[in-house]
C-alpha cells in the first residue's frame, strides 16, 4: 500500500514536470496575428473575420 502511494505520487510529479507551462510566448506581438508561419495571410477557416 505504501509503495503504491509512493509510485502514484511519483507519476503525478513526473506528469507535472513533463507538462510544464504552455508553449505560447509570454509577450506575443499582434503584428503577426492571423498570418501563417511564412508571414502570408491565413486562408479558409483560419482567416480572420473582418
């Protein structure tokens, strides 16, 4: 029982470490918002509504 508790806590701790923080940049600039990674405007369902 004690070993099971230790393993459960270990798995929880490793999960929290692996997930970490979100990958989004902390200070995202709005100038590239709505563009593809190549800087072109998004098309189709990804296009921004105006």
